[in-house]
């Protein structure tokens, strides 16, 4: 046994002590187990360990552990008094021994700050010690941010635009802390439960820009065939999209970029769970809207979220026909996927049957990119724009 061994045994109890101090549950006297030397060990080893333990005791240092002694009977060395149990009587003795007084004070000060903001925070703080070890100014900044968002939900600003005196990169750097506190104590700040933290809080981000492209080069109302805009800008510029009758929203970028030309159709990049922001684009309700995502539980979860925002949306290339025709491209999905009952109420009977099949296959999926491009063209033109087939046939004649 060495001095480091003794300190490490005590250090392993630090989190337990801090949790007790946070919630007001005393863990003292706090025992520290020690092992006796082997009975065959030389007497010098016994004496060295005895001396080491005495040197770190409260009796020697004025703080630290107290020692419980017992008579140890050894055939080789006879009867000797030896420490059999160490215990810290108080938090002061324990923290001084580890040199952790300042750490404990900082943690408790952070807990106090959070409890001033939300009085029920103590149990949560005790279970999230890594976050409570953040610098004091970090906790102060996060409280400022969340207080502002509670008073001004979904402000529609970029994080760096918020009128709160915090460092410019604070939101990006402290995303896990912000997310944890929002979930635990400020759910009213969220406008949705999926997507990035910015999207959940109604803030702008790079992902807030919606990418779209015309699939009909004959429509000249749009001054640009491929562009990006916010949901608010799209909603305000409805007149640019009057000539489009159909919209196809696509989950992933490569399939979005490679969609075939389709008459009177515009494509929108869905960006996964970010599709819910399209619910703020009012003119979509007057269009025939389709959604194409991966054939997996996440894909159907995104579809359900989109349909909650826009009830008339139809799924495409996510059915049993596509799944069976692309059987060669089916692959296991390692990421954990779930689809809640609340989400499933937004699915049609056919979509729910597809979900049941995926669940029975334990995570098998088909990614959009795996579907043969010729098949994509065929089904999109047959389902979305059958007149495109007629035009192509007439052109061939």
C-alpha cells in the first residue's frame, strides 16, 4: 500500500460525498476499506503500512480519517495491533484530506445558482455532477439564456443574435448543458422535441435554411432554379410558387439533388426531423405534397412528424413494393430506432404495416441512396406526374 493508494480509495468516494452535500443527506461516517498484508509478509511490511496509515490520520494531520484498530494474531509475528478500518467523520475531514474544498464549494455554489432559478433542481444536480463542475460563469450564462428564452419563446434569431450578455460562441460550446437543462426544467422553451437544439428552441441555424429546386425548367416565375431560404421567407414569397402544383420533400441530400425533371413540381430538402419547420410555409397546404425518406423507423418517424404539421402529405417510395423490389439493398441499421405510439397515429394503415414489417426484421432498412435511379424515375413519374409519361411517349413518336 502506498500514499497514492490511500488517496485514490478516498477520491473514489468524492462523488458520493458531493451528492450527499447537494441533497442534504449525510454519508458520514464514511468508511474506507483497507487490506491487511499477507500473514506471510515480513514484519517490516506490516510496520511500514502501519506507519503510513498513521501518518495520514486525523490524529497526525488534524484532519483526515480516524483509525479503528484490532488485534491481529499471526503465527509468524504473534499478536499486533493493526488498522482494520478507516473512516472520515465529517465532510471537512474528507474534503481537506483530498484537497477538494474549493471544488466542493464551487459545485455547491453552482447548485445554489440553479436552485435560485428553479427551486426543484437539487436532485437533478446531484445526478449531473459533471455539469455542476462547470465554471461559475458558465452556469450564470446558461441561466441568463434560458431566462430570456422562457420570456421570449421561439425568437427566430440566430443564437449569436440573442440580446443576452454571453460569449458569442457560448451556445455552440455549451450545447449539452443547455439541452439537459431545457429538457429538465424549461420544456416550455421548446417548440418541438425533435431536430437540432436550435430547431427545438425556435432559433435559427445553418440548418434553418431550406434548400429547394425546381424540377420543371419551363416554369419561369422563380428567378432561380435552385436556392435556399428560411421558412418565413418561403411563406412570404408564395407568389413565386403559384405555378407549382406538386411538392416532393426528400430526407437526404443526394436523392434530392438527383431527382428527375417532373412537370409543375418543386423539390424541397427535408433535412431529417427538420421537416416540421415546413409547417410554417402556409402555401404548402394548397399543394399536393409528397414525402420520400429512408425505409426505416427513423424515416417513418420523420414522416409522422411532417404529417402532424401538414396532414395531407403522402409518402412515396416508402412502401412494401419498394421494399420488396429493393430486397438486395436491405441492410441492418446499427443505430437505435424507436417509433412511439404518439407518432404512429399519424401513419396510414399501409405505412403502419411497413413499420410492423421493419420491427419484425429487427432494424433492417433501405436507404434512399440505395434505390435504383431508374426505379426512382419510374415510380415518381407514375405516382406524381403521370402526364410526364405521356409527354415522353409523345416525344418518342
